[in-house]
């Protein structure tokens, strides 16, 4: 039956499996017997009825439910961010990133002139640099 443990007898796990198998067989026998008995009783009562109107009625079998149709997942709508128009500008900044001057993109020469002028004015006391920045355009109505 059980393989055992080298001559020392079956393990607890083997015993447990045997017990569960035996219980399952008993349950199957009991379930089979009770269903047959109930059917026989219903048939006997139906046959023994002497034409009475109050004869016990058999339970109507429930109609099998149709499986629910698979629902399509709802489409999630996401808000699209409104595109904001931007324009490129040259910005002359000081050491603290404070804007000193701003010029349209096509006026790079003027921006470089201001940069050179500011560097000469401070003579090494402050640092200035030129930066290309994209700024938001305001809509005109």
C-alpha cells in the first residue's frame, strides 16, 4: 500500500491520503443513495394519488442560464493638452539667471551686442551669458 520509510511503516502523509480517499468513497455512496430514495418517494406519491387535486407536484427544473455576453471594456477618454504656441527668443542673463534683456530670434546680433556691452561695464565683477528660450505666445483676439 504505502511505500513507507524503509521498513518503519507508512508516513503520516500516506495515512492521511488513505483516510481522505476512504472518506471520499463513503460520501459518493451516500450521495448516490439519497438521490435515488428521493426520486422513488416522489414517484410513489404521484402514483398513490387518487385523482386528488392537491397531488404533490414535482419541482420544475430551472432553465439553464445563458452565459452573459462578454462586455467590451469601456474606452477611457483622456484629455488632450491644448498645444500652446511658442516662439524662440534670445535672453541675456546675469550670474543669478536674472533676465537683463530679451530679443526676438532673428535679432541675435543685437543680443550679442548687449552681452558684450554688459561684460565691459562690469569688467569681470559679474558674469553674463546669452540663452535661447522658448516663451509662450499670447493669443490675440
